[in-house]
């Protein structure tokens, strides 16, 4: 064969059964000469900012309400999926798929990627929720330990102050008794000599 046979050979191999589907098109260039990876990254950055705004709004709602339910997490995952939806069906690829690869990406593969992505998002949110719950539990235990420490300290200080006051009263009583005994001895001595 002459020139150009290699591209046809690659295209033919991609259509064979069991061939690995290419989903990374970042090294390709557009008609202006820019790498598609860079153009896609700009779009990803805009989508990320939207997602951050969504998460901040959700955190504000969570702080105003006492707890987040699994329904809230599911709705957040659905909103993230809607924001991160790609027209190509390839995860994190917001540009169109090159024409030489569009035949190899079937609807089944795209929907399978979407399901995997949704599962990953649910796992991430479940991890975040469990971390948040663990942190709240840790803070509650810390507050409880502080309260226990203060309670024990106050009871101990009242016990100590009462025992100190009892000891002081007993000391005063002994001193008074000793002084009374000394006076009585002086009186008896004075009575003997008088």
C-alpha cells in the first residue's frame, strides 16, 4: 500500500470485537492548533467552580438544618451529575469526541461510564458524611469529657473546702478546749493558794 494505510488500519482495529475503547483525546489538536486537553481543562474549571458554589450552598443549608439525610445526599449527587454531564458521554471530557472514535463509543458504554461515575460520587459523599459524623462524634465526646472534668473538679473542690472548713473548726475547738483547760488549771491553782 501507499500513503495513509496506517490510519485505515488503526480505524479497522478499533472496530474489532474486544478492542479497548479510547477515551483520552487530550493529545489531539483543534483547528486553531490548541491541544484539546487544554480546551477541555478550561471547561472543567468552569464546571468545578459551579460545583463548588453548589457545595457551599449545600453546606450553608446543612449548617442551618441539624442533620443531612440520605435523600439530601442523593439530590446532591443528582445535581453534581447534572452539572458534570458531558455531551460526549466520556467522563470529564466536555468536548465532542473525534469522528474516528465516535463509532467505538456505543450508548451502552457511555451509560456504563455514567453509572460508574454516579457510583463514585455516591461513595465520595458517603465518605464525606461519615467523616462529618465521626468529627461531630469526636467533638461531642471532647465536650462531654470537658463537662465531666469540670463536674469532678467542682465536686472535689466542694469536698476539699468542706473538709478544710471542718478541719479548721475542729482545730479552733481544740484550741478553745486547751485554753479552757489551761484556765481551769490556773483557777484550781489559784484556789489552792488562796
